[in-house]
């Protein structure tokens, strides 16, 4: 990163990094929760969980979209000395930075099963799906604009997250073929890399 270059992480990859852990931890917590009768009973727990799944998914998927749009519209072109972070590094940094939060969320979802079975696990899983939806929305914006969105790594903070946090002042953009992640943050297929 000489001559003023910056380390850049893909915005969609940062958003998507928590989707799989939240989904799987939520599914496991809901699966264990179904075995516990709880205070409300399983039927009410499952119905409440379904409602929480939808609410969690919607809140996460549509939350702070105006900020994403504003940062995307003002994105400056990345310089030739900027260093593009690999997808697996971005995902690893996010997951390491949030591992205790994920553990606490999982334990809270399990604990809630004694009151309302399944509900906490489905809420956590819904948040994971919301992150996937938000990453897919970002991917559609990237394809439409024919530019990938990047954020400075040092603005993400110590936990590797927060692509629209207070520290983030602007995004950078590159061509659609830059980096090793497809629009939306998924792994780029081998054929696309060739």
C-alpha cells in the first residue's frame, strides 16, 4: 500500500460474511428449541418464531439502505496503488471479530426456548437471511452500475464489520471484474476467473 494506497474490502462481502453463521446457528437453536416444551408451548413458539423470522429478515434486509445508496453514489474510483482484500480474508476478519457476539446470540436463542420454543432460533436465522438479501441487493446495484463497491479496511474497525458505520466516509469503486468475489459478495466461479 505504498504511495497513498489503501487496503480495500468489498462492501457486499462484509455484509454477507455474517449470513451463513447466523443462519446455521439459528437453525440449530430452533432445532434444539423444538425439543423444549417451554412456557408457551411448541405451537405458539413456532408461530411466534415464524413472525420473528419475517420481521428479523425484513429489518436486516432493508435497514440503512439510504446510507448504502448515498455512499455508493459518491464512490470514487479506486487508485492503482489501492490493495484489494481477498474475499476469504474479509470473511475471516468479520467472523473472528464477531465470534463472541455470535456465541452470545446462539446462547440467547437457546435460552429463549425455555420461554418460547423455536422463536429465538428463527429470529437469528431470519437475520442471516436478511444479510443474504441485502448482499444480493448490493449485487444488483453493482451489476446495474457496472462497478464493484469497496470500503477502506481501516474504517471497518477492529471487528471487521460496519460497512456503513460512522467511520465510513466514502466508498471506492472498481470495474466489475476486480477481485475474487462476484457482485453481491459470493465466490466468483472458476470460469469467471479464467
